[in-house]
């Protein structure tokens, strides 16, 4: 073997970064793996599209099997996105003995176990560090760094696009749609940004992180998911005033072997380290029984940060190749899965209610909380100059989710409440 030949599936934001790093860091990479690394073929959709970095014309193809079936290719780097078709390409590549590096969280969250089984069968590696928190080496950290510990909490800002949007709304009062447009321009958003703003992208990443952290097979359907599309500037202003930052947080918790995983806009206390993570940055807070609190911070999306993780995976694959130890994935998933019920999930909540501005309203509302045994940390009532109704802002003490759902159901039949404007989980 004279060189490691790469088949690159996709030449967009991340693919361009991979080609740049392989070119610009060639000497360092070669010193580490003992062989030159060559981009042998590149799959694109549109052969005529102008590219940010050039590759020889004869390397470009729009035929995926010209890459997958090429016997000279050792490693497939998949940075094209997509699920069903892409899964088939990777299953076929593995069956032909090619190692795989992918940045595709949609695919790994939905079909990770099947792809890993195929990799085991054909003694190949499949690595996916870039799939969660772009440039942060968090997957390696969970698999290797914490192999000796028992993780009980993973809490993360794992979507760069939504963190960018919420940060700009908070700092500049910018409009949601304007900032979403910017995030698309900057290459942060998915090709369909609905998966960013509705929380699905973060849910896929939390599926991957909690599977690794809790060593149990978490499925996407286990993640209760809510995005940021209904977050208003008013919510953000209230959060700020009360000493919180509004963040799209993924939170995975384990207690007595029961787990819960959520993705939702969350009020994070200003003193919590996650509150100051701004822009496209991501951060993952991990609590282990032995290690205690840890936090990992870095760019969550974008060309070169994401490509850094992809190429680091490539280096790991090639080192294994040189040692002849590819495909020796030890089992990181071996615990039976037990999900928490709503009665076992306990959080603080923030509520913003628009109500009739007359005597006795507040006591009717607080009575409903008392009836369902939810106790309150603070209650603030104020007139709203732009609305004849009053606003009530409530922060609860820790309350179980089932009780909170009963409170919200009871509010529906209380005619003094005009609207339940917002409900957010509170952390820190
Ligand atoms: N952008 C980011 O910051 C991050 C992205 N990711 C993940 O990395 C992957 C790639 O993302 P990104 O680079 O942003 O995506 P882009 O849309 O920028 O690039 C996708 C590339 O794949 C090619 N492609 C897509 N579908 C096909 C197809 N059916 N046949 C042939 N070629 C195809 C496109 O070809 P053409 O150029 O001709 O259109 C394009 O070159 C996704 O899975 C994404 O979720 C992960 C972490 C961060
Ligand atoms: N669209 C994603 C890209 C990285 O995974 C994000 O914004 O985080
Ligand atoms: Na990562």
C-alpha cells in the first residue's frame, strides 16, 4: 500500500473542508499515519457547479458506485447527507471492505446499530465524530475518555444554527427569520433547516450521545422534542430580566437506571456555564459519578471545524489499518433500556400567562398549582401596556412532569386565562 485512497461522498460545506485539510495538513497527516493521504474520487450531484476548492476533473463523478466499487479506495468519507439512499451506499461500501467516516447524524441516529453491525461483519471501522457538535471531540470522549465512569447527565447545546439564532435575538433583538437566513448563508443550517429549528437535529445528536453515555440503545422516538420556532423576543426579554438565557438544550438524565432525554428551549440561569455559550458554538456538559462535572466547548458547525473531526476520524481509521485492528469495536451498548415515566421526571418551569386584569385572578391560578401539588418559587404580576390583559410570570419549584401537564390541562377550563403564552423548563 503506497497511499491511503479516499472516496469522498459529497463536496459541499464539509466536503470542501475535508479536501482543504487533507491538502494543507498533508505533511502532518503523513507523519502520523505513515502514508500519504489522497482524495481519489469525489461524488457530487452537479458536475458543473463551481467549487470552493478545486480537485482534478477526472476525480469528480456523479455516479456513487464509481466510488463505492473502486477497488483502489480504502476509506469512504460520507459528507453528502440523506438517509435511505446514503445508508445503502454505506452498507455496500462496508460489504466491499471499505472503512467509513461519516458526519451524518440523521443516519447514525436512525440506523447506527445496523451500520455498526455491518462494519463488525466485514471487519471495518465506522467513525462519526463530526455527527455531534461538529468540531468538539465528544464522541471519542464518551467512548474512551469516560469508559471508566458511569455517566448520569449529559446536557448540551448541540445545534449551532439555533444557538446562533437565539444569541442574535438576545443580543441584537434580531428577528428570527432574518437570522435563520444568515445561518443558512454561513453553512451552519441543514439543507432543510426545519430539522434545526424544530429540534430534530439536536434530538438526533442527543440520541447518539445518550446511547454512548448511558450504554443503552436509545432511539430517536425516546427523545421528547420541541424546537425554537415559537420562541418570541418577549420570552427572551423575560428570560434576561429574570437572570436566565434561553437556549435550545438537549438534556439526558439517568437515575436508578431509568433515563429521560429531551430537547427543548430552556431557561438557563446566567451563572450556569452553558448560559454563556453564544453564536454557533456548542457545548456539552457531562456529569459522571466518579469524575463529577465536565464541559466540552467548541464550534458546532461550519466547514473547517466539522472537517477537523472528519479528518481526525480518518487518521484513527488509518492508524487501525496500519496496525491491522480495524473493526474491533468493543460493545459500548449493553444495558437494557428503561425510560422514566412523567411521574419520575422532575423540573422547574417558567410560565408566562396573559390573564384578565381583575381581583381574584391570581388566587384562582395559584389554587390550581396547589390542587396538583406544584409549589411555586416566584410569582410576578404586571400590566402589559400593549395589551388590556395583565401578565403573570411564574417560576415553579421542582415539579413532576405529570403534575405540570395536569396544571396546564386545568388552565384550559379557567376562563380568566386568556393564553398560556409560554412554558419553559428551567435549569441551573
Ligand atoms: N455543515 C455543517 O456545519 C455540518 C454538517 N454536518 C453533516 O454533514 C453532511 C454534509 O453537510 P454539508 O456539507 O453542510 O452539506 P452540503 O449540502 O453543503 O453538501 C452536500 C454535498 O453532497 C452532494 N450530494 C448530496 N446529495 C447527493 C446525491 N444524491 N448524489 C450525489 N451527491 C450528492 C452535494 O452535491 P452538489 O455540490 O453537486 O450539490 C454536495 O456536494 C450532512 O450529513 C450534515 O448533516 C455535520 C456537522 C456540521
Ligand atoms: N445544522 C447543524 C450542523 C451541525 O451539525 C447545526 O446547526 O448544528
Ligand atoms: Na464531534
